[in-house]
C-alpha cells in the first residue's frame, strides 16, 4: 500500500515507492479515499518500472468502488498480457486532489493498493 497525504484542496503530491521483491507482477490496483466525494476531479498519474500505467489526468474514480464490494473485487485488474513487472520495481506517480471541499476534511490520506502475484 502506498499512502499519499493530501494537506489542502487542489494539492498535487508526488510520490514514489518500490514493489515487493517477492512478487513478479502487479495484477491490479485500487485507490481508496476517505469519502466518495473526494474522487470528484481527482486524478492520478502512475509509472511502474518506467512504464506508464496511468497517464496524467487519469481519474481516480475509475479505480474506486464502494464499500459494499468484497476486498478482492475492488481492484481494477490488468489483463494477463498487460501485467506490470513488480520484483522491486520503482513506482512513481502524481496524485492531484480535485479541489472539491464540500464535506471533505483536510488533511486526508489516499491509499493506493497494488495486488501482486507470482507468475511462473
């Protein structure tokens, strides 16, 4: 999990991390924000192992589900031929808060979950 702390409305936060070396592929991704309204106009840009996964301006609401979905159903899954290299790969990204403030308390933390797996 990658935690991104957002201090103010409209803030752009750069982040970086590394995937777990024990897993070979990234199978899926899920973005969790404290309120559904936090996704309004909020975007993410993501690169793993220098490969673009989500381009600038990709809306986080496309990577989110409601809380009634089971944990494994919350992930946006990559096709088998699209699996992204893990194995300690560098993750770089930019999270841009949409600036919507109605009912949203700042600061908040965006959680980015990666579903990892080993492929033989």
